[in-house]
């Protein structure tokens, strides 16, 4: 026998060379695999007896240690190596050794695929140090390392074994995915934590958020976020974890990411936001969550699409209702010059055609605002009654203090009411935040129906002034129908609005315009039918201009 072989024998040994190793089939059991690779195992029991009777004292094979057992199935303790030992031969790999290495690798991958972690550990631990180091880096035909295969098989024990031998946890496969990425994709919390502890890079931790969010693995998402993963990580296409979670309807993941300051308005390479992706799939609940988190409902893609347009193209009525209630602009057009209503009409969707109207949007917006306000006031009432909240003095000037204190006393008395009665009172409180949306809708109708714009514009002005007057005790004595008419005829009304009593004095130019519109309101009160008087574009434009200035003033007044 040549000195370069992988098995060392004594110099006086005259035994014939062993036959070549048998090919190892993946369907073999572990014991069968060992026997197939051991040439001495071809000897049957009678031949072993003859050898013993002849007095031959042949040295044992240096790479295994077998103990025969009589009258029982052959079960031997074997240590099988596929690489030459360092103190045996020259160490140069032969073709046979390469074949045996390939068989070893194939066998280890097969054991992982079958979930046989016990025999995987036995076979791996039997190898010399140099072989183990080689096995830690070897890849199969799809670029998976042993660690990746262990993750794919959800084999925590195998992962720990490989990590204990200092495997590179940041190695990538042909698809540029790490073992951590695969673990997050499968929702394997323990393996994910194990890989992070073993040194998975911060970038790979953030990248793993995307598949975890996509499949709704909330425990993995929370683990990655707690370990410092970036909630706003974006892949090469600009996709963030929040976008994936929103697109796939993973509400719990969406809320978890938002709590970690995920950007609700981030857009991918196509300009799509999380709200657009959720609306496109019809996930109304997630759309509501994103809107409450500050998502812009009218943001557009490169093709001009909005969340409303995308929902209308797919026919998702619930998502459309949610977007309309948040004030989405139904008149925005995409690159094909089509609105959401145009898309619904082209598809003959009668349900969407009924939903996509200005009147319905106003109703939806008011219902949503009442719901939000009712929740906030009831919560405030509960906190106040339990001593966990108090009303602070108003920051406004001394002139406004009596009115503010009086309003506070009304609020305190309301807090003490039974909850059902308190909720009913809340329903009738005036709403303010729909005016800007109504103004936007009127601008779209300016050239279509100027008379409607005039009637609606005067009505909104009246609402804004009436709401402002509720905060001013000095104007309690001024009563009557038509706030613009009262403003035109009352010097006190004009003086109070132009003073700092309201927090933000009304500009004189705006006051003069409103006084002129008092004449117009007087005519409309006398002829309330919309068709009684036809107004032109000039009058309608003037009304819209004054309404725009009044809405801006009212918003500034509220902030002050």
C-alpha cells in the first residue's frame, strides 16, 4: 500500500489493498452509510472467525474502531474520516478522497433536509479540525451553506453546533440572502435570536425586517426592532418593512413598526407608499391605521395615482370609504387623465359610483370626526374623574379669560354626566375640520356649476362665523339668522372680530369682503331655492376667494 493513502498500516502488513469505496446513496441510513464507506465491513462473520483461528493479528484500521457483537445485528462504534489525517501520508487529496469529501458533504446536507440533527451532529463531530473548517464554508447546488440549510430545516440544534464552531453567520447565498434573512422569513424566533447573538450584522438585521413583516411574524419583528433594527430600512427597490406589512394586511406588524417611528409617507422607487399599497389590496383597517399615523391621503406616484385611484381601479369599496372619510381628493387624475369616479364608471361599478360623491364624502368625514372626538372626550372625561387629568388655564389674553373659564365650567359639568348622555352631547358639537375639504371640492366645481359654488360657499362662511361667535361672550347678545347679515349690520360684531379678543384679529380687507357678502346672503335667504337665481363665474370666484381667506383665518385663530 502507498504511503499517500488515507489509512496507515504497519510496515510488515501484507494484507491486500481494500476495494474502492462504494457510492453513498442519500437514502441509506447512517449506519449503512458508514458500512458502505468501510472496506473491512465487507468481511462476513465466518471470515472473521477464520482469521481469528489462523492466529493472524492484523492491526486495526487507524480511522475507525469497531467492536463486534455476537448474535445481534451489526452495530459498531465507528469513526469515519474522509480526509487524510495530518500525520498520515503526504496529505495530498486523491480522486478517491475528493469523492469521499463530496459524499460527506452530500450526506450532511441530506441529514439536515431530513431533520436528523442527532446523526448530523455525530457525523460532523467525527471529522478532523481541517475537515470541519472546510464544511463550514461549503455550499450546495443552490448556494446554501450548512448553516442556511439548518435554518431552512428549522434545526436549532444544528445551528448552535455550527455557530459553536465559528461558522460565518453573515455568509450570503446566490440570492444575496443571509441565514438571518431566511430565519426571519420563516418566523423562527429562537434561531433569529441565536444568529443575532452570534454576530449577525446590523444591516442584515434591518434587512431581515422586510420578510418578517411580509409574512406577519410579529415576534420576529419585535425581536429585531428591540435589538436595534432600522424600522425605515429600504431594500434596492425602496421597499420598507412597513410597505410589505401594509400590502399583505399585517395590521399588528404595521402598528409595531409605527410605534418604532416607521415613516408612514416613505415611497418606493415607483412612488408607492404604504397607504397606497394597503388601499390597492383593499386593506381598509390598515389604511385607517396609517392615516391616523399621519399618512398623506393625496400623495401621488410617478404615474399620478393616489391611494383612492388605486383602490377604485381594484374596486375596493371599504378602502375607498376609509379614504373619503379622511378627506381624500376625489378629483385628482392620473396620467391617463382619469379620476377615481371615471375608473369606477368605466368598470360599471354602481356601488363605487354611489360612494364617490361630494355629499357622501361630507357625511363620511363628519361621521369620522365625531367618532374621533367622542373617543377623545370620553377618554378625557374618564381621566379627569379619576384625578389623572386637569384643565389648565387658557394661554390667551386676560380679556378672553371669563369666556374660557365659563367654557371650562360647562366642560366640567359635562364630564360628570353619565357616559351615554355625554356621548350624545358630543355628537351635536360643531365640526370645523371639514371646511377646507369642502372648499377644495368647490374649487373643482367652479367651472361646472357656479351657482352651486355660491350657495355652498355662503353657507360655509356662515358656519365658520357662527362657530367663532360661540367662543366670544361679548357677542352673545347678537342673534339672528345669517351671520354675514349680522356682521354687515353690527358694529360690535365687526369690532370684536378685529380685536385680539378672538386670539387672531381678522384682517380689515377680509372683514370688508364678508360685509359685502352679507348682501348676497340676504338675497339667498329671501330666495333659498338654488335654481331661483343663476350666478356666473365672476361671483362664484369672488365667494371662493373670500372663503379661502376665512378658512385660513379660522385655522390661525384656533391655533392661537
